[in-house]
């Protein structure tokens, strides 16, 4: 999330006119937006673990895909959803994830 904010910051400073580079508009970070994103991420993690408990035969990738589609996907644009879908194929095996989470 911090990386995304910094990435957006550098993009925004390139777009803003020179007189606004040092203004509050260039460095503004909404606390309420950040809290909302954290809450959405926590909902995603909760749903992921619920899926893993309720569907013990499904792969981690399948559980994560379903959780993402339910909790985070509706808040992302199409290209981000597609990138996440591709990225989830690289998820480790379910057993590896559980072992490393202990």
C-alpha cells in the first residue's frame, strides 16, 4: 500500500503544474481512504481463511481467487482484476502456505 501511494505520488507530481508541486495537493493522503483500504484487506484475509476452512479440498489459488472476487475485485478496475487473476496462479501449495503461516 505504501509503495502504491509513493507510486501515485510520483505520478501526481509529474501531472501537477509546477506551482502545485510543493502544495498540499501534491502530498495529500486521505486517512479515511487508507482506513477503508485496510478494512477491505482485512475482509479479504477473513474470507480467504473462511474459504480455506470450508473448502478443504480446494487449492490456495482457488480460495484466494474466490476471496478476491468477493472482497477486493469490485473495487478494482478491469486491468487490475486481470493482473491479480494471473498473479494468483503463482500461489504456493495450500500446505506450504499453512506451514509458513504458523
